[in-house]
């Protein structure tokens, strides 16, 4: 904290129950957090700083800001469009084809709407998987929206062209990624990463080229991983690394999960989309056992709410269910507690959405914990008026909290929401942006039909 510049703004959060998610600090039943500039300077049971702006957090629970590691922000205005989706063709025909009709302003407004809603819901960080980069101007427009909202963003540049992508379609993306990487760098709220083309729709050759470029530029990557065997294929080609976050990864067998774990990597699990698609329900328990750093995402707002508390809750219930089912199958019923069974507590879900997610976006050393020198992304949850749950406060966070309970949101030391209200962003503007996009894209789709 001595490195702090005397002119940097200071915030002092006082009297919260602090879930630091830091193995050394643990929980503070009542604690204070001092923020200087964009970093946390101290977390102790009692801190005094006459120069700091004080946030009275008595009765509240302080957690590290939540981070969604698999989100398609451009689909925010498409809420409901894939609510009852069943087949992949339906997804193509109802949702994904609209990509062709998104103009430059649509990408901006859609991203803005999604990012505002996330911040309002305590999601301070996101890996925005943008598979709607139809021109360099579309990419610039999405980045403009992220700069405007100030959410901590790893914006993953989509390499997926049209499904019959020509090599020319990739060339401008590669040039533009190089330019953006130079422009955004590593230190701001907004960083550029790469969303690899889906392996089954591309080729290992093409994927190897994309990964090579990302590694040359030091960028974090993500990829949609649904078909079986792709993790092994990446591993066998010498391409697997902790800098690639596979989304879903449901079809991974135990050996593939070991491969991910042994390079220190993770997967991003999106519970509602996995449920709806009938994908493997056991992957997270197997991943947890293998030591994979799992994190969580909502995937497409066209199908699911922008609510990471909900994702944590569902994932916890799912992992419990898988354990209990296995016990029944093994004839151990009524249930008894055995070492390692059940596997997770609600607190693990919070770890997925903070510590592990920070690793997934390439900020594992700097983000995801409430501890000195960490980036100051903090959420205060107000359990009132209905009252805090008994027992572990992490249980209240995961099992009882909704976005409306998010009282305060701080990103990089700046207050973005306080007393339940966004300070410098407008919910109404998010809704208006959604309506503007709908009007334009459906009119464009109709006129081209
Ligand atoms: Zn996705």
C-alpha cells in the first residue's frame, strides 16, 4: 500500500461480512476494505483512513466481483428468441442468422445493454465471446460499448466467419486483431482476446494458425467445445494450454479433463444451456475431482437470464444431484456423508465465479480475491429486508441472492452502483438500446427475405 500515490482516490468499505476468497485471509465476520486507486490496499477487521470516502456496509456481505466466462453480449436484445429452442438448426434459423442483419450500431447497442445489465447484477467482469464480427467496424463498435460501460472485459474476437468462410474472410480479422491488440494492451479494463472458430466447423490447421497468432500476441483464448475428442486433439497437436478456455466441455472424458488440469486450465460451464441441450451433467463433478479450474457463464441471453447468482445456484444443485445419484446407484441410500461426498459446498460456486474465473480471463494473479494488491472489483450484497441466512454467509450468496440484492458494485476502485442504483449508467437506456436493435434488425431481416 506504500506504493499508492497520495492523490489517488480512496474508498473505505466498513463493517461488512467479508468473504475474501483468499486462502490466507479467509472470512472476516466484520471487516473493512481499503481501496486506493484501482487496487485493494488493505483488508482488516478495523481500518481508519481520514482521507477515504466511507461506504457503510454494516449488515452486508462483501464478495469479489462476479466474472462471467462465457457470454454472448451481442445477443442481449434477443431475449426469449431461443426460449423453447430444441435443435441446432432452430438456433441457426431463429437466432444466429440475425448476425447477418446486425449493423455496426446494433452491435454497439446490444453490447451496451448486456454490459449494463451485467454490472447491475454484480457481474463486474466478463469474457464476451463475440461471434458476430462481420467487419472490422463491428468489432470497433462492440469495443466502443465496452469502453462506455467500464465493465472489466476480455473481449474475445470471433474468428468464426460465415460457415463457408474463405481464407480472405480470416485475413482482415487477423490484421485487425493485431491492430486492436496493440491499441488496447494488457493493463486497462478492456482487453482483447480471441474466440477461436469452432473446431468442427473449421479445421485443425486453421485452429492451429489462430492459436499461433493469439500466442504470438499474448492473448487469452476461448472456444466452443461440444463434440467429443476435441480436447484430446488439441492436446495431441501440442496446442492445449491454460490460455484456452473451452466453453461447455461436456463431452470431455476423464483423461481429457486430466489434460486440462495438468496444464493449469479450466472450462466454462453454462448450466442452463447444458440442461436445455441435455449435455453431460457429470462433467463438472469429474472436472472438480481432476483439479480443473471450472468457471461459469450464462452463454446466450436469447435463452437464459443474465444472472450469475442463478448459474451458481443451479450448478451447486446439479453437482449435489450427481453425487446423490451416484450414491443411490451404488446402493448407499439413505445418504451418508463420506470423505469427498458430497463434493462441493455453495462456497465452491463462488470460487468458480471469482477466483477461477479471474484465471480464465488471464488475471489470476490480480483479480478474484479481496486481498491487498488485488484489483478492486467488489460487490456488496444486502440481505435485508428479508434477513441473512443462518450458517455460512457463502450459502446466502449462492443460494438466496438475486441481482436485486446487489447494493454496491465497484470496478477498479470506482463505484458503479450504490444503494441499489447504478451511479453512472442507466437501466432505462439499456432497455431502450434493446428496443432500437430489435426494430432495426427485424426490419433488415424482413427486407432481405
Ligand atoms: Zn456460447
